C-alpha cells in the first residue's frame, strides 16, 4: 500500500455491507483508512528528508 502512495494512484475498496456484514465493513474501513494515513505520513517524512 505504501508504494501506491508514492506513485499517485487512487485506491478504491468495495466494502458492501451485504457481502461481509456491517460490522466487518466498518472494521475493514477503519483498517484501510489507518493504513492509507500511515502511508501518507511516511511519504511526507521522506519528502522532508530529501529537502535537507
């Protein structure tokens, strides 16, 4: 997932409630959101290191 953040791609994830259930869809949504956020933070960290 981190490599996707570096190549400027869009990630779409289908979390249909009917397929996996509402609770599981919410949990997966939280996990993916956290993973994308951490990838963005690591990208920002790399950018600042390259500027110095």
